[in-house]
């Protein structure tokens, strides 16, 4: 084969909206896929991408080229996950058709980000970007903006920060404490930016899917996840309550001290929440007859980590003369040393349990 026409759908609209498994190979099959997607979402630009690819395929076929067309789809988590799926589908097509070159068809820069991956495997003869023509009048511009901002990926980025700011200002204005609104708004937006920057939203999506699947499957982990969530809420309330008491103290405390106060007051609740969530998973695995050595060792590592954080925060607080801590500096040093030893012992027990379960699973095989 001379040329393979590739239509790129990096965020998997074909799979998510139309339930189409990719890669889709062949002219008739791609027309059918485009029609199914158009029936579900007539405004999706990937419909135009596929028809644009079919136009390129027809032009190549009319000129006597031995060509084929295929549509590739990634994943809603655009990035490593989607690119890995696209790479796997590309390898399958290259092994099947062994083309001399490819023509890449996309609907924008996001899909064309996959180009370096394609170029690392085969020569790219051409790149075609399919753009939907829009009327220049005001109504069409308004409609286009409306459609853009209803896209979840864009709306989550642009609407949540202003929404958080206005909500915080309204709450503190109602409480007649407008000065606190600046602190609250800065903190809320800062947490949001960290949340998005560290891609914790993906973790939240995974947690939501896990919780939903646990509920539908009737697993014990559903209850333990709910309990773990409540423990996290308790930890946050407990930590913030203690932090606030010292924050409004006439004696000025440093940020490190305030952070240690929060950790000291809440760490055991966070530890209990993590262990609770993990124990639910372990019980489900036990009932299903699955033995994952790493999962069985997690509670021990979590407990050891909690012990270290508790003792370390206590030592730092005991060292601060501006705080009346329950434990003296000498006792906190002893507690820190004992906690370090206990943490190591707990970790060794976890490693031993992990190796034992791994050995049992190997013997079963």
C-alpha cells in the first residue's frame, strides 16, 4: 500500500458518544461511523474530520494511488492515556497495511499534537486540518462561543474560578466579614489551580468511577469508601478548627507552625480514612479470590506514615516556645525515636505480609 489516510479523534468522541470501537478501517465503515456520530451529536467537529478524510481518500484513489482510510480514537483524558491508545492503534494499522506514508486529517491543533508520535513510526506525506465554516455575523459568533463554553473541558477551566470567587464573597458578606473574603477567595482559587495543575481532577474522576462500579457490583468497598470520605471530612474539620484557634491567637505563629498544628490534629483521621478505603478493597479482593501482594501491604505503610507524621509534627510543635504543647521537648524526642522504630517495624511486617501473599499466589499458579 502507498498511502494510509488517518483521521484523528484524540478525545474519543467516536467511542464516548457513538459507541464505536476504533480503529475504524475502510471507506464504507468510516462513512457509517461518521453518520452515527452525526446522529448523536451533529455539531461534533470529528464528523467533519472523517468526511474530510474520506474526501482525501477519494482524491488519492482517483489519482491511482493504492490507499486506505482509518479513524483512530484516543481517550477523554487527553494526554498520556489517549496518546498511548492512539499509538497502539497506529502500530496495529502499520503492521496490517505496511504503508509507505500516511496523510493525517484532524480538526485542530489538539489532534495534531499526535504528529510527533506518528512521524516517529512512519513518513507523514501531508497534514490536512478540517475547519467548519462559520457565518461572520453576530448571531453565529454568539452561537459559536456558546458551544465552546458548553464543552466540559473548557467550562471547567473558565467558569469554576470566578464561580468560587463570587460564592466565597457572598458567604463572607452574609457573615458580615468581607475582609475574610479576600483570604478565602485566594485560598479557594489557589487550591483549585493546584488541583488542576497536579491533575487531581483525573484522580477524582477515577475515584468516582470506582465508587460507582463498587455500588453497581455490590462490593464492600462502596461502604468503606463512603466511610473514608466521612473520615476525611472529619479530619479537615478537626485540623481547621485547631488551626483557626491558633491563627486568631494574639501571639503570632509562623506558617510552618500552623501547618504542623493542622497535621497534628488531623493526621490520625486521614490515616484511618486511607486504611479504611484500602481494607474495603482488600475484602473485595479476598471474596473474589484475588491476591495482590502490594494491596495487602498498603495498610502497614499507611499506618507507618501516619505515625511518622504525628511524631514529627509533635516534635516541631514542642520545639516552638510560643505554643503550650501537651508534651515537652524531651518527651517529644523520645516519642519521635520510638515512633521511627515502630514505623520501621510496621513497614517490615507489611513487606513480610506482601512477600508471603506473593509466594502463595505464585504457588497457586
